[in-house]
C-alpha cells in the first residue's frame, strides 16, 4: 500500500544564491528585490493587494509584515479573515478578489487539485534558496512554499500520567480515560490515523490496521476536539491528561499547568505546514510573488520566531535556547519530522471520515 508519509526528511542545507551576473536584481536588507518591485498604478495611488489569512496575531502581522511591505512597494494591503475552509470556499465561488492566500497544506492541496492557484515564478522569489528543502515546494514546484513548519507531538500532565510519554504507542498504554484526540476532520486528524498505523507496527500505512487500532483507543478518549481551545480548557480543568497537539499551542497549556510537558514521539512528530499561494486570476501576480519573497525573508522569519507567532523555515535564523522554546526550530528537529502525502490524504479523507463516524466517533 502506498505510503502517506516519509520519515527522516533529508535536508540539503543549500548555500545562498551567489551574487553574480549583471542581470541579477540586487536584494535589499528587507529581503525584497528592488528591480522586481511592481510599479504603482498610473495615478500614483497605492496598489491594492488582497490577502486571505486566519487573523491570528493581527497586531504582529500588521506591524512586522504588512506595513513594511506597504511602505516599500506603495501598496495598500487589504486582509480577508476566516478559517481554512471558509476562505477556500470563497475562492472557489469567486466571491472575493484575493491575490495571496495563506492555507494549511491540507487545504492548499485541495486548491491545487481544483486549479485555483497560479503557478509561481521561482526566479521572482530568491529567498526560496534560504529555506529548508521540506518547505521549498511541499505541494509541487509550481506552487507556493511553506512559510512556517510546526509539529504535532504529544502534550501531557505528568501528575496524571504514570511514567513518561515518549512515543505514539504510549497513547494506548499511558492514558486511562483521560485522553483527547483531534477530530478526523481537523488538520491533525489524518496524522493521528497515520500514527495509529505506525503504533501497530506497520512499516507503511495500512488503513484497516489504523482504524482497528483507533477503535481500541476510543474508550479512553474524553473528547475528539475540533478547536484547540477545547483541548486547553479540558487540560486546565484536568478532565484530560493530554493528547496530540501542535507545538505552537503548548504555551497555552503550560500557562494553565506549568509542569506540562511536550514531546516529539520517538517515531517522529508530524510536520504541520502552512503555505502561501497566488490565487488564479490575480491582477497582481508579480506583486504577490514579491510579498511571498518578503514573508520568507530573514527579517520576517526571525521576527515571527522571536514573537512565537510562527516557527521559522529560513536556515539563516538563529535563536537562543530561550527564544527557541515552543518553536519548531533547527535542522535536526525539522529533519526528523514525518510528512503526510497530502494528495493521498485528500483522495481518501471522505472515506476515512465516513469510516471514523461509522466505526469510532459516530
């Protein structure tokens, strides 16, 4: 059966682009190419660039991402906010004028399958050369990069779990009616399906084994959560001892339970990638590519990491141990992540959801 993930992802830590050739655009300290900067419209008024995103950390994005780009390029950024599904549906329906869209890789793959995104010109995004291989073209070379990579691991309260937690298999042995798992339709849902297959000892993904294993676990699950806030509330009230969660949210658990621990399971934590793409039919494709290049710049990547907004994909970002707490950071960490094949997941998610509802969570 086809694998739906790879382990021990090789990272070719490539060197930066050599500054050679008189035709190459000079890149300024902000990480954007002056020569490639689109011109303002004929009236001199700022060009409007519409960006579709989640809306979290709005103050950070406004001050550190949007405003510097607006000043550099005489641009007015307009932001549309919503969850992945809502925003992708608006693009499907043609009910928005979005130029640039931020989506998780699971939803971005749907957009690619449906022909909703432009092919990007990698030559217009020189900062691609500075990011980890796994982030450079996660869904194909023609489409947008991952601008951040998080990881799905296991968080737990040591006071409620006997012995430490170190593997996905521990979900079956260390939790007694005090476990939470992501809903099958959540971003992390398919990752847990794969983890169940791995915990059963399968070298490659086996759907039947995975669902049999998940059914064994069902009696210990307090709730299949759809929102991280549900996890945090249950954890703080000690209704659960823990379960799979994205590392970026661990700080919220630790604020409620200072002794809480986050572990990357021995079989490998899962890569959680957020991508950035140009929407099909955009009148501002070149400007959109400039914005993607800016999002990948060392300046933005470092600021995002230090603010604990997004984990960096730039290999040039250097963090102190304190700055790296709660951040998916470094070649060693990223090189051990398990990455799902999102094309395969999207082909099977409807049948997995139906099967989950019928056999486990119905």
